[in-house]
C-alpha cells in the first residue's frame, strides 16, 4: 500500500479493502460494517451512493463519458462554479487534487513570468515531486522554487517573500491549518489579509488550496466569510461526491496565463464525473448539506467532550466541527489515540488516529449516537490502560 494507506500510517487492525458503501456506512471485505467518519478521506460529502448524484452520473454515462472532447456538461459545471465561488471568473478541470495544485502553480508562473512559490511548512498540497511530504524519489531541483513559511505567521511570510525577491510567482495556502499529526488551527483573518496584501503589492498570485475544505465549510470559497478572495483556487475531493474530478478556478487577471498552458490527461474531460459534480452542487444547496454537516459535527463534538470529561480524560477538539480532529493532551506518540481509534473500529466506527475526520450530510442523529456508543467504549479503554489525565 502507498500514500495514506501505507503500512505504519494506520493501526494494523484497520481493514484495507472495502466491498461496498451506502450513506454513512461502509463494509470491509471481511463483512464488517462501520459508521464512516472518514468519508473516503474527504470526497464523500452527501453520503455514499447519493441517489441524485448516482442518477446524474449514470444518465451521462449512458449517453457518453470518455469521448473525443468534453460534453456540454463541462460548460454547465464551469458556469455553476463561477456563479457559486465569488472570486472565480473561469474554471478548468482535471482529475486529482495534485493535478489542480500543480496546474495552479503553472498558471501563476505563466502569468507572472516568475518562478518562486511560498507554501506553509507541513501543509499538504498533493503528491507531485514539488510537494509530496516525503522526499524519497524527488530531487532537490524539484523543490528549489518552493520557499516555506509558518502558517499564521506573517513575519515568516515576509521573510520568505524577501527571499523570493523579484521572482515571486505566488503563495499557496490552505483555508486553515489541517496538517496530519497536528491540532487543527483556524486561519487568523489578519494573516489571510496579509497574504492578500503581499500578493497585491508584488503582483503575485494568491492560491487558496480548497481541496480538503471546499463545500464542507461554505457554499463558495472557504475564505469568503473572512472577506479574502484568492486569485486562483484549487478544488477536488468533495466537488463530485466521490467521482474523480478536480478544478482550478481563477479570476480574469490569470485567464491569459491559464489559456497558454498545455495541461491535460487522458481522462480529464470525462463527462460522468462532471455530471456528478453538477448534481452534487445542486444537492448541496437544495438539501441544506452545510447545516446538516454542522449539526452532525456539533452533536459529535459535544458528545465526545462529555464522554472524555466523564472518564476524566483531557482531550482537545480543534478545527471546524464538520472536519473533526481529536487528540489526547497526555499523548506523546499517539498511544492513547491509537488505542482509542482501534477500540472505536472494533465497535463499528471507522475514524483515524492522526488525520482529521470528515462528516457527510448523510450522518443522521442516530448514526452519531451509534458512533458515540463506540467512542464511549474507546474512552473507557484509554482510561483503563492509561488512567485519568
Ligand atoms: C487531498 C489534498 C490534495 C491532493 O489531492 P489528491 O486528489 O489526493 O491529489 C491537495 N491539497 C489538499 C489540501 C488536500 O487535502
């Protein structure tokens, strides 16, 4: 296994193969059923096998999917995204998030004629050689145009920008700090505004990597509520409720740069995923997905907090409720969290010990209650093994 399924990243008891999934439930290849608190690591936003999304994808597939060019649905999807996402005046599509982030950097470089990009240390932007979290198989040259800063630290951004000098093409940043293995940290609005100002002053591109947060935090871009619009934004994961699709959205300043690139892939123009995305965007709004996500998230967070207190355990729950992240204050190497996750798994809840979890709009109150029955046993196991604290 590779990437996030790599040995050592998940406790050994975790299943690696899954047979089927429906709503917020998944079944592994040994026939065990779980409440799914990972949602395929983000893509499943409305629940597995959402009827309207499946119907739209199937109808498009019946007409044609992988053809000599895109279907008209690509225009429909682009128009819908441009309408929903405030900064966007155009859209282009690819398959994976890594395609989108890599393309966004190319757009910025084509538009500015410059090379350097600033990125936050530890932020995940995909698995291409310029950004993959492990250096194996990469060369120093792959990274030589990336300069790191610390998330939420304006002084470190200024220092990184000074290092880039006249060669600054842009800054890429996630809507909040959601690095695996660290408590989540919301963006300081002053930090977001400082990035915007810096990019304006230097005529560089501000790229918001909304791949993980997009559509879970907001109906448009994730920084719209704090009033900071990027020049380019990258989307994937939830935009087609599990169908393979990513997008780069941009404003008119970067339209010409985008139109000059040669970027493509054998499957980038497949119509079924785009039809799934149109249906996902409509269902997101029509079914009130955001308020359902927040409701489920608050229920889960509140329940976990009460349980931990009742067991005398100090925990931290950080980040937005729809993307839960739990750590034990007394942990030094995730020992409590691993036992917690393993016990939750044995009791029918699939969550992760060191990566943020994801909720979907299909998590009904009874599912969260069932999940909380399992987490109560998991907290008890932690307390029995490690004592209170
Ligand atoms: C998952 C993710 C990516 C990469 O997307 P892939 O589809 O896995 O290539 C990039 N940026 C962020 C913030 C992500 O969460």
